[in-house]
């Protein structure tokens, strides 16, 4: 798998989490899902490396499936 940073790498994890939650304030479930999808696509575009993105998808799926 490509080198994906999985260790904490944000200067202010709690602050980012608060801003992420605030971005969802007042949104219904559909709008919240759309915001998440847009954010994912923006960040994927920023990363721009398919190998890294494939690794992230695999790790996220494993976590979802309970195998990680």
C-alpha cells in the first residue's frame, strides 16, 4: 500500500473537529451527506495521488467492516 499518514497530523485536531461539526449545523441528513461528499472530493483532488487515495479507501472500508 502507498504511504498514507495515519498518525495524528493536525496541529489542532479538536479545533478542526469543532469546525467540521459547525459546518454541519442546521443541515438535514441529505445536505449533511452532500457536504461530506463535497469535502471528500475536494480533499481527494488536493491529495491527487490515486495510490494514496486507494489506500485510504481500503483502510476506511476495513474499519467500517470491523476488520481493522
